[in-house]
C-alpha cells in the first residue's frame, strides 16, 4: 500500500471515530437525529461536488443505481448502529462491528474481486481483526451500558426477569448488535467499492447522492416522530453539524483510498479508529478493564504496521 493511501485511510479513521463518538452521545434519539444528519451531510457537501470531478466516469444510470442501493444499505447500517449504541457499551458495539465488517469484506474481496494480499498483509489483517474482536469481547457478560450509564431496560423502566434475563446475561446485546452492524458494514463497503472502482463514480458526488437517498428513506420512516425534529435541532444542532461534516468525510476518504489500494487492505486498515474509540471509552466514559483495551488496541496498531511494510 502506498504512503498516500495509508495517510488517507488513517485520516478517515480519525474522522470515523469522531462521528461515532458524536452519534453515541445521542443514540437514544434515533431517527430524528439521523434525519438531521442526512440533511446536514447533503447541505455541507453538495457545494463541493463540482470541484471534485462531478459524477466521475460513471454513467447517469450506473450512478443512480449505485446511490439508490447504497442509501438503502447505509440507512439500515445507521439504524442498527444507533440501536446498538442505545443498548450496549460504545467500545463493545463499535469494536465488534469494526472487526466483523472487515473480516467479511476481506473474504468477499478475495473471492469476488480476485484480490491477492501478500503474506505480511494477510498477517496484518488477521492481527487487526483479532485485536478489534478482543476489544469487543471485553464487556461480555458484564451487562450493557447505554449512554448515561444505564442499560436499555433501565432507561425504559422495564424489569427484565426470567428467561429473557438469563438470555441477556448469556449474550451481551452490544455484541449481537455489533455483529449485525458488521454485516451492514461489509455490505455497503463491497457495493460502494464496486461503484467507485468499476463504474468510476466520483467519491464526493457518490456520497452526496447516498445522503440524498437517506433523506428520502428516513423521511418515510419518521412517521409521527416528525414533531420531534424542531426540538432535536434546537437541542443538538452542534452535534448534527459535526456529524454532517465528519461522517461523509470519513467515508469519502475511504472511497478515495479504494481507488488506490485493494479493498481487502483498506477495510481492515481503517479500523485503527477502534483504538481512538477505546481510549475515549476508558478516559471519558469510564468503561472498565483499561489494560485489556489498551493491549488489544496495541494489537490493532501492530497489524497496521504489518500491512504498511
């Protein structure tokens, strides 16, 4: 992997960690916040399209097919991620998702795109995924903590007893939602890689087209929650703007990197963001087992070094 591609992916990781921290803080709001996030993303990035290659080499039909499908995949991913953040710890959900997604992506990229990573790159991929999954498993069995330090059931005032309680104790909801999110990550990553690499869609225009589609889909899903939109904007507009700037930027950088390096390398490498989120979880959210988290994070960094050599 070239130094330029490496720098782009690392910048994407920083942006990705930042917007996930923002999203975690308002995860209980759900759809109204995601709707505003899609609006902000489109408004902030649409003016940049003419200066970044327009639609790129993709035909209008290819571009339309790409962004429509991508919008559906990204909406599903966002909804599952927000649900995970509302029921589990930030580090658990994020790390599990970011480990599962690349694992699936690498496998499919090798089979579908015919990519052949070197031995060192494969070793780096394995170490990164192992480190990410280790972070995600730290809280298994300790019970989920939603934003504000309460579990989802506590936040809703529900007494969980009997079989349901025993099931929850065996399977951390954060792990379950993280795994589901990882499947979504793999799906949109592989689809979007097809759009920018095979069809030649310009990353910025493609991302803006996707956020436009998200606005339509989230609007259809809002229903009676439309009445909450004004209050959500007034209370959280700084977070909305931060989300609108950082979330597209993180993925635009990833899409750009995919035009320079194999998907099987880009997907795992961007998971350096797990280290940043873990540090935030330990220092700010006071999530426990700091030594384990740091050790697993060091493993992620070691994997990055292997891939970069």
